[in-house]
C-alpha cells in the first residue's frame, strides 16, 4: 500500500486519522460480521472559511470564519492582551448558509461598521446590517442576476462614496457592478449599474484593490500564465474610468501562485503579492515609477507554510499595513506575522479546531452536511463497513473536524478507529508524554457526550518494518495499559517487500508483528496483478504464511487491490474476474475481513469498478460471511501447481489428492482451489467447501468434487452473478455414490473466471440447519451453547499446551472432547476438573460439558 504519513511546516500536534467500522460492540465485531473496509476513503467537506475583517470598528482586523454549517464566528482582536486577544469566539451567529454561501462582509450602508453578507451559488446576495444588530438577514436580494458558481463575488468601493458596492467577475469575462444607494429601496441594490466585458476567462482570477491610492477600487485580475492586469478607477469619469487594461505586469507567478494583494507597507497603495508554497512574494506599488512601480523589485519571505496554508492578509495590529497571515485548509490553524514587528516569523497563533464546537461545522439541520452524508452513504451502499486513514484527518489539534467526523459516523451507525501521525509514523512514545496525555484527554476522558458510541479503537499504522518494531510495541503497550477497552489494528507488508532476504526472514517478520506484538486485528496487503506486469507467484505462499502465523482464533484480514491512480493501474480491465479471484482466494484461506486499497483513487471514480466491488461485497456479506464467521477453518487445498505459483510448488499438505481431512477426496479441475470449514450441526458436524476457479480467463465447466463415503447431502449456495438480497437459500445438488471406491461425487455447475461458490455438506443422519444462524439454540443439539449456562463455566488456559482446567459452579456429569471434524477424541468421567492434553495433537477442539442443567460447548486450542 502507498499510505503516506508526513508532517508539514505547520505541524504542532500529531495528526489524527479515522477509520470507520460498523456500529457494533467490540465483543460482537468479529463474532458474526464479516468486515469490509477501504483505504483512501472520501474526504469530509465540513470546514472553516476565513473572513478576517474589523467587525467592531476599532481599526483592528479580527479573526473570523464562516463555517460549512452556516455559523459566522468572530474572535475580536485585543492588542492589550496576549496573542492579540485571539483564542476563543466572542460572537457566534447561526444560519448564514452552507458551503454554497460565499462570505462577502463589508460596509454596505456606509455607517462605518462591517456587515455580514453572503453571495450564494444560486445567485442570491443577502446582507445582515450591523447597525440594527447582527443575527438575521436585513436585505434578501433574491434576484438571480448575481449569477451562479461562474460569477465570483468582488464587492468593493467602486464609486468613491465609502459604501460597499456589489460586484461579480464572471468566467466568461464580464465585470458587473451594482452601486449602493442608502437612500433607495434595498440600499439601491437589485440591478447592474455597470457591465464591462473582456476581463478574462476562468483563468483570470479577480484581485480588485486600490492600486493607485485614490480611495477607489480598481478592476484587476491575476492570470494563470503570470499576468497581472489593472484597470484604474477614475472618480467622476464616464463608466468610472473603466473599460480596458492600463497596467499589464508579466510575472513568473503561474497557476500555483495564490494572489494576495494588500497594502504591505502602509502607504495607502495596494501592492501586488502572491504566496507560492512557503514563499510570500511582494511587489510594492510606487506611483513615482513607470507601471506604478510594478515589475522592478520583489521582496520574498520564506517559511510561510506549504500549499495547504492559505494566505489571508489583513491589518491585525492596527498600524495601517497588511500583515502576513495564513490559515491551514485542513487543520484550521491560523498564524499571523505582524508588520509592526517586521516580517519573518509568526507573532500570533489560533488553533480554530481546538476551541470550536464541532456542531458549528455541521450546522443545526441536515441540509448543511447533506453532501458529506451522501459520500458516506455511497460507501455504505457498496457494503463497506469501515474506513482507514481519511486524509482530511491529518490535522494537528483539529478536534472540531475530528469530532464532526465522529458525529457523521454515528449518524450512519458507523464506528471509528483513531490514530495519529506520531503513532502511524512509528515515533517513540517515550519522548511524547504531552502528546499521549492529550490523546487520552481528548478521546477517553473529555470526549463530547455521545461520541464515545462512534469510537472503536486505534490504528497503529501501515506496513511497519523491522526497525519500527520497538516503537510499535511501545504504542501497543501504551494503549493496552491506558485504553485497554479499545482494540488495536495495523497492516503489514507482503512477501515481495524488499527487506526480507528470504522466506524465513519474512515469516519471522510476520511472527514478530502477529504474535510477539499481539493486536486485536491485523492484515497484510498483496497485489498480484498490475497493468503490464506478470502475476506475482508468491501470492498463495503469502496467504498460507499469514494464515499459519495468525492461527485459528484471531480474525485474518486481507487487503484487496482496487487502486487506479498515481501508483499505477491495479484494476486493469476486465477487473471483475480479478476482483473475484482475489477475494475468493482470501475466503479459501479463511479470511474474516477484507480491505480495499484504494477507494478515492479507484473505486469511487470508476463506475464499473464501483459496481463490481458492490456486487462482490454484497455476496460476501450476505452469503459467504455468515458461514465463515460461524464455522471453523480446517484447511486450504489446491488441485495442482500452475503458473500462479511457479517456482513455489505447493506442499503435500496443500494438495487435494494428498489431503487427510477424511472429507474431501479429490476434484477434477487443475485450476480449482478449495477451502474447507466445519460447523457444529444437529447431532453431528456439518462441512462447508468453498470452491473457486483460479483461472482468470476461462470458465471452469462441470467441476466434479469427490467426497469420502456416502454420508452427506450436498447443497450449493446462490451464485454471485445472479444473487439478489433475501434469496440466500442453498439448493440441493445431485450426487452419485460409487460403492467400490466409497466415494460420492458432486458435479458443480460452471464457475466463471475467479468465481467462488459455497457447498454445504450435511450428514444424512442429521437435520439440515440454517447456515446463517450464528447461535444453535435447538434443545436437541448435544453441543448446544446455552448463553446463561455458559456464564457458569470457565475454561483456562486457552490456548492450552499440556493441561486445561475447568471451573464450574455446578457438578459436572461428563466431559467429551471433539476434533474440529466432529470426531470424539477423549471422554472424561465426572469429578475431573483438570484434563491432560498431552495425548492429543495440536489443533482446534470442542469441549462438550454435561451438567445437570444441560450441555455446554466450549472451543479451545491445543498448542
């Protein structure tokens, strides 16, 4: 996988990432549900939009944001207090529109006070005048003349009356101005007074300002090819002097240069400026020089954040000059470099997400966050349960956004796994005491009420290597000691990772991370198919090695390839047979969960990929999963070696024809892969055989599966291509018995490339049971588990090596031990509380404990 963990120049605390899981208690999470997740999930749009201005008329610019949830928040500047008074919201106003309502504050009535205003994508312009108190719209200009998303608001003082005028610059080159008139109805707004054309297309970004210091707003654009063009206003002239470019400056500032014009030296003239990555470039205006002094000299200031740091210049210190300031798009961190102290370093900091109620990002009603819920719904519609590492959560201290994400997850009945940059990049936790305490404070002790229902546990990172082990182990120990109620998970490297020199070293790596540093969940990724590359022939070796290390009790998760983006195309057409092949292979090896890499760069963008993933996931969740999750894995068997394992021949224990299960005898097709599972049935053991076609190009016709003896009825599950929800009944399969060989043959219909199907084998002497019933509760089941009775018996240690102890609150009549295939291997009479296991081989066993109140069935592992 190609998950990156990096820290920008703005990093303060560690980054927090989220993973979403279905909303069930941890105890239930993998007892019944087959889990499906995605890496690179959708990004949450909920955020802050910066709108600094002087909102209280004291000549100091205040920090202010309008949120995607419709709140307008103001933090007043106070130069007589630390941090310029910034750090908490002084004014909070609600219902100012969602993401489509662009904030355009200004003095629209000429009283010297900043009014709140928005221009919507539907063409409305709404104003809340400060002179009668903020809190609701005073002017609702519902004319559609103000344009949609292609009409960008550029209000300004275009006619020298000190009243803000409405204006837009359109993507087809028009600049339109609606002059304010406080003596007229609606302050004179409602129709265009001036319309000018040929001011550039969508690559000409409007940057109006007073470039010649006459008190009027001039028309100006900065183009993606580096041009900066100015059309000066002329007081009392026809059309205000507008109509064509008068100053044209050609720069090297291309599309990645964000324009931030401002009066940086306090001379009353707007200067040309851009921010490009970490550099802030200023070209000062000078009326005594040709071209207004533009193009001759540029001041460059460094270390002003990366591309995520959006520039928002304003006069925060009241000296009449623009200060340098940025707000991180992702983290909500606001930094200010005051001109009074000289540019070159931050003077003030406000971490918006640290002191903002997360409800402000979402809004009070559904329409504000409907767009985010639609993204989550699309994921859910693909039968996906959890999300891993959304990039929007790589945020230092942005708890408002993290909590908002948890709230959205809760609304969709999802659970979330948390992590942080320091965790996922394997930093040594011993050197991070403050970080660890902050993590516990925010997510254990002081989590907002109700959000605990959405927190599942912690993700410890993607593909840790050998050298990361000590720190990963420390993080594991930290969470087990301080947050033990929350499970832990990480994803491991595949065999073709370059560090291990041989299989033994790789298996040591697996053992180290799976068993020495035990977490609740663990997965690995292996991508055998990529455009223009041969099949990776260690695919099945890797499956077996991982399954052997994780053992029968802990869930085996596998990462499936679905990426089609910057790391190449892993979804070459036709993708669906490859998807079936990979997921079916994982099922054959007993996988109880799948993850996809990746969603946004693969599944989401391509409708055919999405449809295939949706179909496969639905089948896994509704047909295969309920069986896998309530059965015991026995073994995986191949018919023969193929090109897929070239150079890595299967061992005797991996081949059908040499297996010793006593159930499967052989299978007819060389491209068939089988997975064998057992389940306690009524009076005996049932078996499930997962049969898949490994051939990626050809259909496997009339597969003949041979079963030992004549003891089983055979049933086949619905097929993946024709399955519809609710139609989960198994159909009877015809079978033939050969007495001379004591073999029953079952003919399976054709399997398309990569397809798998489940065969159920029910003993003829028993009654078929519902394979989708996770708890067998019939009173005539001798291995029935009574949930109430089970509380009265404790079996320990489990796993066990030489002996196993049984502690019961009532008298035990007898104890029997059964193998995973249903054979009785040991019977103990009453009174025995300690059982010697030395005589039985390692494996998974069932204890049948008979008491006067009934029969209790416990599963244990003999090491």
